[in-house]
C-alpha cells in the first residue's frame, strides 16, 4: 500500500492539464517490468500490477478532435481524490456503465489515455519490442535463404 500526500495540485503540460500528487513520484514514473514485457499473456494480477493508481484517467476529458484531448480537473464522482482510489472499483462497471475496463486492445485503439499512463508506456514498449523481434526474425530467414541459394 502506497502512502500518499493528500495535497493535489494541477500542473500545466502545454494544452493538457494533468492533476498531479505532490511528492509522490512513484505514481508518475512507470519503469517497465522487463519480465512482463517478455510474456505473451499476462494474468489479471500482472495486468493490474502495471497500473500506478495515479487516477489521471479518472478525470473528465474533452475530445476537441484532431487528437487534442483536454484533461479537466473534474474527477469522476466515484474517485476518492485524497487517496486516488476508486470508491466502487470492484463494482464499477455495474454501477457506472460509462466506466471502461481497460485492456491492451482497447488502450491501443483509443487516444485519450494520459501519455504517461503506465499502460500506455508498457504497450508502447511491448509493441516496439515485438516489431524489433519481427524484423530480426525476417533478417534471420533471409540470411538462411541466402546461404541455401
Ligand atoms: S490506468 Fe494509467 S492513468 Fe489510469 S490510474 Fe492506472 S496508470 Fe494511472
């Protein structure tokens, strides 16, 4: 359990406003766990462990189009802004149908997750790693073919 500083401030990041927790760096700097990157399939616990519980995704967002998302300072009514925890986490889809259970495919399709969200970083590194592996595999195949010819 992380201990939190309750003071919540806002920080400008260009046109995007992210609420941040003062002094709690653990919730804004995700270091990708290499063992999770290597796995093809994560368990629910492993997937959940990636989330930093920063709650940046739990604030109202406005889609201005053209890839411009404004993060407002209006929290979801179910967010405890002091602890940054959802008050109804286990039943959130039942109680609030607009709340979306995040999974890898969904996050890859949307553009409104905060860029420093741990899942966004994890998936970006995972996709890069897979692309690099695919290139290496293709090169190996070509080398083998060249030797045979
Ligand atoms: S899903 Fe991402 S933005 Fe939302 S709380 Fe977890 S780490 Fe933060």
